[in-house]
C-alpha cells in the first residue's frame, strides 16, 4: 500500500513495469489479511470512498482506471 498510496496512475505504472494486471479486490484482500495491516490507519492516510462498500474501497485504493 505504501508505494502507490492510492494514486491510480502510479499503481498502473507499477503494474505495467511488472508486466501484470492485478485485481483490486485481490489486492485489498492481501492488504487486509497482512499480519501488520492497520485498516484505521489506511483509512486516515489514503482515504475512504463515498460508497462504504468493500468493492468501492478496493477500486479506490487499487483501481488503475484513474
């Protein structure tokens, strides 16, 4: 989460550099299940979407559509 910090353009460039596409919902799952995950901190630092759903959160944090 630290590298792109919610910036869709930066995440897209990072994914392109790896030559892969990532599903936002999978990245959110990995983020939330990580042993050092801190959801309240992420919500404060990166922000939360207007719609309070996990799919909206995944798209906000890990979507590359911009």
